[in-house]
C-alpha cells in the first residue's frame, strides 16, 4: 500500500506549485506603476515647494499603435498651506517602453 504516501506527496507538490504560481501572479506590480513613479518624480520637480498628499490613477488611453497615455490626479499641499489638484499625463511609446513626455494641467483647489 505505497499509493497513499505517493498520493500525499503529489497532493503536496500540487499545493506548492499552485501557491508559487498565485504568488508570482499577484506579486507583480500593476502596469501603470512604472509610469506612476515617473509622474511623481516629474511632479516633485515641477512643484518643489509642495507636498504630494494624494495619488489617483485615472486610467490609460491608447492614442495609437505605439503611443499610450497614463493619467494621474495628484493633490498637493502648497507652501502657503493651500491644496492644489494637478492632472498629470505621461505619454509613452508602448513599443519601446520609453517616456515621450509629461504634461501637467492644474485644476486649482479641490472641493
């Protein structure tokens, strides 16, 4: 009756394989994470006297076969204590995975 230990071993190996597979899938950062980091870095450069207090990812727009735009909405605390909302658009060449440009659109104070 050696089939019980073998079945048990196979069952354990299947569980280990599934847990490793799920951990690999769930451990990957979202697609926009790289460009969110770029958006934060460029925002800090543009608004050096402000503090980033909120970060929202507002989706990806496919502009053409090789161009995509990642959209973010940031809330900043300005040096004079005011809050300011800024839309940040990160334009990317999808084929080469290279940054093309970063645009800012100031919305003013949040409601």
